C-alpha cells in the first residue's frame, strides 16, 4: 500500500467522529498552557521567590539569578530536558499500537504534577520549579502523541482544516477556564479568599480540567497498529532506539523537512517566549495587576479562536507557507511595538493582545499541519517528537536570551524586543522550504493548494 492510499484509507475509516474527539485534547491541555504556563505561574513564582531572595537573588542550580528572571530559566531547563527525552519517546510510540494510551497517560501524569503547584506557598519556590518542570515535560510528551495522531485521522487535503479547528477548540477551552479564573482572582475578596489562595485554586483547576477532558479523546480515538517501521532486534525499547538511530541517519534524505524544522526552531522560539513571558512583562514592566493581565490574556484567547479559523481558511486559498510568513511579519511588528508601550497604558496593551490573538493560533496550527506533510508514513510520533523537542513548553534558546537580556539590562523591554531576531531568521529559512518537493520526498499526496 502506498503512503497516499494509506492516508486516504485511514481518513475514510476514522471519519469525523475521531476528529471531533481529537479536538478535545487541545481543549483539555490548553488549560495548562493558559492558566498555568501563560498567566499565573510566572508572576506567582516570582512573588514566592522574592520571599526567599537574598540581595535580590535566589540559587538556581549553580547560579544566582534574579527572581524576575526565574520563570524564563525554569522554562529553559524544562525544554532542554524535553529535547533529550521526547525523541526516544516518539520512537517508542511509532513501534506500539497505543498512541492514544500514551497520550492520556502523560496527560494525566502532567495534570498530577500541575496539581502540586497548589502547595507552592510562602518561600517554597523550589516545589513550584520541580512541579512545573515535570508537568511541562509531560505536557510536551502528550503533545507528541496527540500530534502524531493527526496524520492517522485526516488526509493531506484535510490536514490544515483539522489542525486549525483543534487549535481553535484549544483556545476556546483554555479561554473559558481562564475566564472563570479571572473572576476568582479579580474578585477574590468577594469569595472570602486571599489573592494567593485564589491563584493557587486557579492553578489546581487547570490540572483538574486537563485530566478530566482528556477522557474524551481517550475514549473516542482508536489505536492503530504501527506501520512501515524498520526491523531492529531486541525488546520494544531497544527496537525503538534502533529506529531512532535509523531515522536520524535517514533524515538527510528529507532536506525539506530538516529545513522546516530549523525554521520552526527559530520562529517558534520567539512565539513561545512571548507567550510564556507576556504576563511577566505586563505585571513587572507595565505595572498592571494580575487581574488586568488575566483579562488581557483572556482577550487573547478568544481572539485566537477566530484567528486560528481565519488562518485555516487563508491557507486553503493561498497555502500554509504564505500564511505562516504573513503571521511572522505581524509577530515582528508586535515585539517592536512592545518596546514602546508606556507603563500603565491599558489601550496599547489591549491592542497588542488583539494582534497576538490574531496570529497566535493561526501560526501554530498551520505549522503543525504543514510539518505533517513532510513526515514519511509510520514515523509520525518520531518526527513530531523532534518537532516538540523544539516547541511545547517553549523552546530553550528564546527564553534563555530573554532571561539573559533582562539580567543584563534590568528591563523587560529590550528582552522582548530581542526576540525579533528569531522571527527574522525563522522567516528567511521558511522562504527556502520547497513545499511540493518536501511532500514528494515523504511519499505523501501533494494537495491542490500548497
């Protein structure tokens, strides 16, 4: 059976029911991405770390860092660990028939670690660091298995639409929970709660949401036997590492996929760093309280629903590559304008939020579906593991640059503007990607619009 025929057969047997169930994992895990990673964890970790700081420094491994830079360095550490762990996990997944089971298992483990953030109080910032790193690692691992299912339940022509709808569902679900947490944190006194307790309850709610809604894809998606894997002797882990080594050697035969991965490494670094540090920028640099930042982030979430759907429609007309490039230009404008937003100026901050929402979901959704076109049959999880080693939980180089620039300058403005280099380099590399050639190299069907 050819790769093209296999894709068509898989789509016809799975149908819309599995696709709808698949959408709900984006709905589930976006609670962690928004309430925890996006809004509350960074500022709350800084507040707790300040209680333990000596001369405005806390000890992180062998270094003394400012509490304000701690979230960026924590995310960097988490992603470096992911870069080592996720590729072997992807190789394991491609040799088993249990992708949805691995998806759910890592999701539930991540939710359990995220729930431990409820106990980060006083000056116990170390508990928050360890819990977040573990939860973020599980978040990335589950995303590998989730995205590797996309090519199994959709044809090449459907891919942009299905991926965009999943991202839209994610922003809707994450936004809904964030709205509830916005009310809880902003009006904590009305509920008889201190602000710190309201934040901790919100962090716990994200863990419960993530775990609960994961049952929908777990029940609604079918496991499928592995396809076209290399013959390697040994047990499942030995065979998986053998396949990983074989894939690493063979990736030179897929130069288009490698070029896109390199482009993605850069422009996604910028996107993920903006996402993870936006709340810190709003609270620490612009002087807004946590409730205001929550409201702006909530606005971003709901605008991103329509942004993801709009980018999916645009890709159907002009192709995913051109649409992503347009999004990268908008990202360059965003980080440039962020350099000049006056302290306490709400309207410019809201305008930045709307702009981020428009391009946020669209660029990420199309990057996922665009990359899936370059993956050879039977290596979906493995290729997406390399993809997510650079993506989920934020990429390490962007947060590292952000933290270093802040440490050197004492300001978040040059730190966020420095991210423009990632969008420029990523865009230039993406211009070099020959879409039709990459699809043919992988043995997939070339859609009518690319």
